[in-house]
């Protein structure tokens, strides 16, 4: 099974946070699940830090923080292709978070379940959520 991590899920995984649910921890612990992160999550982390809504301890820089997280947790970064961008814009207007729309479109493209606590994401048709 492929798992696409929501931005907060990736942050909590890297920080070994207790905020991860038991189901999320179990899914992420299972070695036969591949783990992926949309490139939009990188942008979202930067935006949240700039707005003062997120603080990350990254003394060697966010690029190293991301690369270390990818390597330590077996997470594959996923590029935003034109097909993903198009699919994100074609999703129904359930909510207006553009990052979530890209995450959903990436999960659909990968045929992956999304590991997220976001209550809006399961409202999209055909989206599997683990939390």
C-alpha cells in the first residue's frame, strides 16, 4: 500500500510527536507500506513558518531537515506535475485549502491512502484516509 503523508503528518513523524494517532503510527510502522510526500508540503511548511504558525528546529536549514526526514523515515518526495496541478483544480469545491487539493490529487495519481487528521479530506469522493 502507498501512503501519502499530509504536511502535519510528516512534521509529526519527523518530530516523533505524540500527536500521531495510533492508526497512523501503525500504518507508518508497517514496512510494506511505501511513504510519500507531495512537494506542496515543502511549500506549506515554509509558508507556515513565515506566518509564525510553525516552529521547526532545523539548525542546518530546512533543506537538510527535509532530506534527513526523507532518509530517516523512508519517505519519497513527489513532484507536482501538470497532471497533478490540473487534477487539483478539477476537484469539487469542498474546501478552499489549495495545499490539501494538491495532496488529494497526488494521492489519486499515486493510488495512495492519505495519512491525515484533516476532517475535510475524507469528504472528497474516492479518497482513502488513515487516521
